[in-house]
């Protein structure tokens, strides 16, 4: 965690309003779509964190216990998955070869575990909805020149950010900055 610095909050104009450019991704070219998502996650990570936090606070205001249970389940499953991937070669290969499936497995396991506890709605709206909103924005937001330069700095290691560490834990470090 040494040298990790959060990036600045991007302006609302750059994030959503007039200067932002959006386009539906080419689903036939999965590598390019994945690259767009990763680079937008790195560039807008402070905005995504703030947006997710606001949604979590809203849901937490109405259902605090259920949200806490859901957050603990997802966190424990994620940490367990990262630990298993670091200590088990087959899981590490699976994570590297199928990163999207790995994230979906974590979310599905979280959903199944929480459905047993009866807090499905809170999980869906409090945890999965912010994740879905972040992934949709990262998928459709076109990259700017500033975005590309910032991501290049991240990929060559001059700048380490929390999202960079998260993507590295999910096995996505090789695509960042491409």
C-alpha cells in the first residue's frame, strides 16, 4: 500500500455532462470493450467511489442491518477469492483467463448466500446496483486524451491508485493502460 494515492475527483462536466462523450461499445470486440472499462475504472475511480457511496448511504439509511450483512458477505467472499487465487494455482489461472466470470461468480455466490438470509432486495439495490451503474458508465464512456495519459502513467507504475490495486487483485493488471 506504500505509494498508493487516490486520484482527483473528475468534474461533473467531464464525468456526465456536456464534455462527456458516450457510445455503445462494440460487443463483438471483447478485448477493446474490456480495455475501455478498465481504463475508465482507473480514470474515474474517485467519481465511481463517491457515486457508489451515496447510493450505499441512501440504502443504508432505510435498511442499515441488511446492508451491513450484504456488505460483509461480499467483502468476505471477495477476500476469500483473492486469498484462494493467490494460494491455489488452478484458481489463479481461472482468474487470469476469465476475469469477468470470476467477478460474476463472487457476485452470484454473494447473492445466493444472502438470499438464504432473506436480504436479497437490499443486496441488489445497495451493493449490486452501484456496481452495475459503475460498469455501465465505464462501458459507454468514451476515453479522452487526458484519460489515456493518466492511464498510461498508472500502467507504467508512476502512479498507484486504489482501483489499480483492486484490478490487480482481480487479475486485470496486464490490460490496464493498453
